């Protein structure tokens, strides 16, 4: 759509400019005073309405273009905040164009929440939200975005939530999400995503801000919590009230269709939780998750639950690691996933992760496709993980993976043999241990409970 056919949001809303458009707008926007705060109003506009000046503050401004013949809407934040000043802006059914401020300007900020519902957005440009200094939440619901450009979400000092649900995104460019110091949740759910480019998510939330949130909530930063009720409880309403850990930053990919997670696509040193559940992912490239899991408040964890992954590349998980010397450990769960193609060393991991909740994964079994089983693991955590995967996994045709491996060796000997009564394993390097690192018994019990809660939530 050409710019001439777009509707500039400020031109729609600024009363002084409506003299030439009055013939097309037959009534004012609907205004409703809040019962619990009479000093504020909610305002609703459609394509044939005009906003008149109100003496009260605008709590929520909704512009619904679902039934409009022309749906182009151009956003200019400086004009919108200085002239209209809503606290929450909801755009529905619009073809959205964002014109970012090219220079830092001074105006009185107002917008705290942005929602795009059933919108089409050609691109979220660089610094798409520059100047929205009070912005705390951005939601894309049932919307389509061709490209989220580099630095689209950046330098937003108060942004705490980005939620994408039931939407389509073709490409998330490098550094699309960066320099968001207090971000709590970045969540993608029930969406179709083409590609996470290398460095697409490069978050370095403020450690001091995380410590302050722990202190303000009465949480100790030195002792792991023992009660599951204290960690669970935060919900993402767009995802069907999916329950998440309450403390620590979270990246959630939930029931999406994803083509590619590129090498080092998710690069961060301060995420507390990586929750990947129920997705269909065509390709996970080498070191796709180049991230140090760390949570100032309590334990941290990477959870891979209920996914179908067509190709898990060599060293795909190698970049996952905990923080050396941290007060709380980092844990890994891999459960109920289906893997089609798994490359050698795909499950290579850092030795400062603790493996737990490895259950009921499925594999496409052919001798050419289980080289990761036949080749000797290189690290202790990788050996522990692969041992548990092989012992508890099945082939897609229902055979136990451990039995299938006998057909892929020269002598027909099993790769792993287990004495179920003694719970001892042979055929493994002698330095493998199934014991957890020192001083982690309570944390493992606690984290296993966390995994059970999250896993059961995914399959409700």
C-alpha cells in the first residue's frame, strides 16, 4: 500500500486537523468513564469515527479497523504521545506502518502497553519503539509480521514483556531483541516462525535489576528454594494460562512451527529459563543456543519437552551452560520429544549442567541415523545424558532404542546393557557417574518437581 493511502494516526486523532475530514466521519469515538477511576476514560474508535478532545486521561485507546475499507495506519509515537497520550494502545485489524523517530526528542511519555490484534505489519523497523520510555508490554496477537528488523526491540529500559501468540513471522533478524535490561518474558506461542537469524535474541538483562527484584520479593539470592509453590505461578494469558517460573528471566517457545533456529540465534548470559515445549522445528543448527543459564533468585533450567525436531545438528546444544561459581545450579530436561535426524555430537553439553527428567523420547531409527549413539561421548554430562536417552527412548516403530542398536554393531552387541535389578550399566566409560554434583540433592529434588509440573502443563 502506498503511503498516500495510509492513515496517519496523529492525523486521525488530532482534532485541529479534522476540518477537511469531517464529511467522512459521522460521529465521535465512543468514550466510557472508568468506574474504578472516574478520572480516566476508555476510548473506542472505528474507521468512521473521530476522536474529540476529552478533559480526562485516556486509559485505553482502541482503534478497530476490522470492518474498514482502507486499513492503512501509520504510527508516529512522538505525535501520538504528545497529543493523545493513552496509557494503553490497542490496534485491531489494521495494516500497520511504524515510522520511528530518527532523533531523540523530548515529549511527555504515556504509553505503557501496546497490543496489535489481527494486524498486518510489513516490518518492525530498527528502533521501532524509540522514545516510548514508559513501555512495559508489547503483544502481537493473531498478527502477521514479515520481518522484525535488527534493533527493533532495543534500548527499552522498562520493557518487561514481549508476547507473540497465534501469529506469523517470516524472519527475526540479528539483534532484533537486545539491550532490554529488565525484560522478564520473551514468549512465542502457537505461531509460525520462519527463521531466528544468528544473534536474533541477544539479551543481557541487568544483573542488579534481577537482584533488586529478588530482594523486593523477599527472595534469598544465596539459598535454593525448596517449595515448588514459590517458583511456579506466573502465567501467560495468551497461551492458555501456561504456568511458568515466577522468578528469573524466561524465553518461552511454546507450540510453534519453526523452520530454522540458526547458529547462535539465542545468545545471552543472563536468562534464567529456556522453555521449549510442543514445537515443530525443522532445523536446529550448531550451537543454536549460545547461552549461559543464570538466575539470581534460584535455580535455572533449560526444558525441552514434547517437541518434534526434524534435524538436530552436530553440537546443537553445546552452547548451553551454567555459570561457574554461581550460587544456584543450572539444569537440563529432555522429555517426550521426537527426533528425526540427529547428527554426531548433537547432545554434547557443558559439564556444568545437571541432567534430570530425561524421559520417553522417540527417534527415527536407522543405523545411518544413530551415529550419536555409536560414537563415544566426549564429556561427563554428555555421557550421562546419552546413557539416559538411550535407555529410556523408543524408535518411531515402537522398538526400544537400546535394542535397535544391536543391529548396528559389527558383532551385534548392544551399545548399552542394563541390569534393571541393580540399576548398573555396562558398556560405558568407567568414569561415568550417575550421581549429581556435590551439594545438589535438595536442588535436584526441587528441580525434578519443577520439570514434572512444566511437563504435565505442556500436555494438558
